[in-house]
């Protein structure tokens, strides 16, 4: 058990590592706390919610929309939640996003915390303060940047995590290693998903180290003016693919990372695409896919990283060193057509 305080521009997030949800009572007063979770997490861990005010949402990315936000806000009004209320999202990325977003706007902002229950939420979604919802096919189109008051890690939730969700989370783990940590990339090459799934100590350590990569990047650039954009490695094409095709987030960004490696070959002289592709495939992630390039480009153009006719694209110089490059939409369209 370890507590680390992470300083951001206007706030501090307390990170409780290897803590256990049973310690939540020491962090937040039960009477003024509302836990927000989804059906899957609640059904698998109902006894852990005993004694807590809990709102249970439907599970799935399709519910990360304004209608869910409206319903949740109505429920909070019904429960007479006020400015002293603290919302705690117990779940994967959809739950952390919705909880953070609702808490940021309810009564113009109340406190919130997260207990991430998936690998993806542990290393990515719970960190960084960006919380939002999807609008049609556009991912995270509406949202806020507000840091949670705390994040509590309890690995027990991984016991009920479906295989596909492990793979989903490892896509983000590999992404962090690609942009910042060559040694972690090599460790992932030497191990396997099975290794991490069967050794609590290994997954716990990997999750903590990987989460710290993201925390450090966000601390340096909370409002995404520069370095934080590196975290979008694989996401520009990935997001464009994700909602048009039946792909999980991990699968979509995995394909996005492969294409970003190929674009890097042309623009930064990157020479390690094969290692990245092999690692993705080792963790059951797809590297390539047939897709309608024009259709995907038309969605990609709307990406939040576009600035007029230029797209800020994250590329690799080498494994462990991500870089930002501005590519004109014209050039990007051309490169994509020929990949
Ligand atoms: N909540 C995810 C992020 O801020 O990147």
C-alpha cells in the first residue's frame, strides 16, 4: 500500500496504489459519497458496494453519450446530491469518463474520484482529467479537463475482467512503452499476456510503472499544448476506425499505431515497425486491417488534433521516443492511400 500525491496546475490527485476498496472509507465519508458503476462490475463485485450509495449504469461504450449524462444528473437531483457530494467512478473507461464529466458540470463542479477496474482504466482512462462523451461517430467530442481528487488501485477487480478487456488495456500499455520507455517495451517483448494475467505482483508493478508514464506526461502539459499530444500515438487513425468498424478501442489504436509506424518510416526514418507489429500481435492485437481509406480519412479530418489544414500526428523516431509532426491533410491523405 502506497499513497503518492500528484501535483497538477490547480489541484492535487492522491494516488492510492495497491490499496483495496475496503480502504475507501478512510478516504471519503460514506454518507456524502455516491459510487457510479456499471452492471458488469456491480454484478461481479456486489458485496464490495455494500453500505455505499450506488448508481448502476448500463455497460458499454454506446452508453457514453449525453442521454446517460442527463439520466445520471436527474438521479443525483433525486438523491439530493449537493456541492459536498463526491462522486466515485468504479469501472472502466466509460464509467470514469461519465463520472468525471458529470462531476465537472453538476452544480458547476463537485469533487470526484476513481477506482479503475480495467487495465485500460488503470493505466489510461483514470489519469489525466479529460472526461467526456461521444457524439455520434465522434469519440470524446464533448468534455472537460478536471483532475480527480483521488485514484485508488485495487487489483481484485481484474479477476472478473474479460479476456478482450485485458487485450484492450495492453494496447495502451504498449502505446506508453512505444512513446516513452524502450526498457518496458523490451520487457513486454520478453513476457506475455498469460504471464501478467497469472501473476498479480507482475501486473501490479507493470500497471504502476505504466500509469506513471502517463502521469509524468500529463503533469508536464496538463492542458495539451505540446508534449501531452504524444499520448495520442495511434489514436488519430484509431478513433476514426473505432466507431465506423466493429473494433474495440485497443484494436483500433493498435491498427492506428501500426500505420503511424509506417508513416514514421517516411517522415522520421523510423526503422522498427516490425518489432512494434510483432509485439502488438503477441498481445493478440490486430496490426493491420482492410478499411475504406477515403471514408476513414473523412472522419479523421474532424479529429481534435487538426489545426486548419494541418494535422498534428504522433510518430516514432525510435522505440521509446515519440515525436509530434505537423502533416498537411493533403500529404496525409496521399500517404494513407498508398499504405
Ligand atoms: N481521462 C483520460 C485522460 O485524461 O487522458
